[in-house]
C-alpha cells in the first residue's frame, strides 16, 4: 500500500487529539475529542474549522482558459463575473460525471478546487485538452481551510474586516495574519462560511489563530460527511460517479441556460448529446432524499424495494447516516423516476428486514447562506 | 463483574446475568444513534448475534455471551441510544438473561485482566 500523504496541518491534528484515518490517499482527522455528533452540532450553532488541504487547487491562466474549460464542463465559465465562483462538474463522453468542482474567476486567471481522489486525473485531463496557450498550474504550496457556520463571519472579520462584504460565492484576495489568502464565501456544509487557500508556511499559524476564537472548534471528516448529507450535497464516487449523469443526479440546476439546448453556447462539452437529450426526454432513475420512518440508519449500499416483500431491488442508497441536527436517520439514493415523487413510500433492506422509508425533499436542513 | 473479548460486561444480579458494553467499546464506537434489541423470551446461543448497535460511524453486533433466555431488555435505549455513551456500565445495560450454562464465565476476564486486554 502506498504511504499516506499528510497535509501541512498533520502535526496540529495530532496535537489537537484527532483520530486519523486514511481518506483519498491522505492521513486525515475523522474526529477530534469533541466527537462527530458534537462537532456537527457545534458547526451549525457557531463555527467549525476543517482542514481540506487534501483537495486539489489548480490555476488556469491564459486568454483561452475560460473557453477551454467550457469544452470540459457544462457550465457557463465565460460568463462568470470577476470575483465570483460557481459549482461545476467534469463530464465524460457517455454523459457521466468524472468529478465535481468549484471554479472562480479571479480576474486574470481561473482558480479551481477539485476532489482529492480525482485531482491528478483532472489536471491530466485539462493539460491534454487545453490549448498550449493555457497553463495548468497544480498548486501544491497552499493549504485549504474551510471555516463554516453562523459565527464564521464574526470569527474571520477579526482578521480581515473586508470579508463581511462578501456574499455567497464571492471570491477575494485577503491578507490574513500577513499571508496572502484566496478566500471564497462558500463551503460544503449548507452553512454560511469561507474556504481559505493559505500558503503552506502560514497555514499552521493561521489555523491556531482561528481556533483560538472560542466560537471555533476543529471539525473532522465524520461531521463533514453528516453536515453535507443534511445539506443534500453529493459526495463524489458515492452519490455521483463516471456512470451517473447530471440529470439522474438532479444537478441540472448547475447547467446554465447558455450551455443548454437553444443557448448561445449550447453543448460543446463531453457527453453533451447524451446530457442535453436526457434533459429533454427524461431519465430512468433519479437521485432523491430518503427519510427512514424508523430509527435504523440506512447506510450506503442499502437496497431499496417498492414493496415490503417480493420482487427485486428498484434502487440503492448512495449515502446514509444519522443526521445530528435532523435528529433522525437520513439518506440519499437512486430510484426509478416514477417512484421519485416526494412522499413515495419505499422499503430499504437492513439486515434482512425491509424497513419503510419515504422519498423526501432535499436538503434535509435548509441552507444558511449569505445571499 | 466479568468482561469478554467482545467488550461486553456481565454482572450477576438475582440469579440473572446483566449484559452491557464497556466504556472502552462505547468510546471506540463513538456517538450511538440506534440500538436493535432482541425480543424478551428469545432463547439464544453463545456467540449468536442478538443486538445491533449503530453509531455515527458504523454498525456493530452484540453477541450472546452465554446460552440461555433473554428475560428482559432495556427498552429505554431504543429511545435514548446516547445513554450508551453517557453511562455504559450503569443505566445503559442491554439485556438480562437467564443462563443455561454458566461455565464460559470462568473463561471471561476480571476487571484487571480486561484493562490489560484493552491496553
């Protein structure tokens, strides 16, 4: 087995008493002494600080960068205003999703954040596809922090008053404790907050300063997962993957009008025929929220059935956990489109027993963004 | 009190054996969110999986530590699974059983041996 990589905050995680686990090739904190449940609730009540330095940070520079990226993703990149960020996904020729990402227009370049497990492939894909006048720079000298929760703004304003002006999905260059940081007002918890790209040599000190604020607690991957699931957000290679398209995944809100059928820059991304065809004609299965009626969590891989007995599985759970804020088990999964209406009663097979579960609206916990 | 390698504790009380999980086990599991208990009156065989306990992280099984009959279960845990984290050795017992064979008790660890076992 290949040796696990460490983020610049590795020693600090150990000092804070984190329990470390392998994740996407990195040795990462799954929880701190507070524990998953309390970390989750603290993030929704005040603020949590996450080390997400394992994720890939990439800069695209050159006149053709936006047009070049549009050839790989079905989003409006050219029309993205300066100092703004957008959610997107790389597609393949079959119409599946190769990775999901955030991309920002930082004036003279595009800044991308991609998943840890896909970052090498994403960089290789962009280097192969983009014109030679577009440089693809893999940023390895920066850590990435996420400060999330209703008190995130108050905690960051102490270091940089100007972040108070930022709105959801704004990006800015901000000096934090003397370090040039690339800040976006975004995250993956459903809460207001910031993602902060900080030079490696300034990362530990900045983290210590943020944690010295009594409103801020370090949060591990365990609570990160339950927070994003309550927020109805997909985890790549679980809820979406190369064999699943954005229409099935209920992510068509992320495809802007200009790239859709009839738009000024219609298609022109991998799998456009398939994906635009599915938008027009519909798909056989869809990603939905699921609320078990009982208390038993339905974990990833739980098979779904239309009835309490007989017949084969009609779908599967792709993420499932107990929701600490919801105070109930919750899940996401894929079901046939004609069974995807909210309120449809299905059955999930847990340890040989078929337990009732209802198709539910996502997100489970309303988002708390600063619009 | 006796302890098993499966991190269960056993305590004799009025001719019955009360069974729960150890503090070490509850810490390793993390926050407990769901418990599925056996039915009262069930005849069980040693090492049979009779309870399911789910934490924020994963599901694990509780094995019957002895042959016998389940005479009482702690139904409070169904509504308040977090009790397992708060008071694993006290209020959060899982079930009481009437053993039909007590001989495995001799093989189970005392507190000192269990402490050594979990390091």
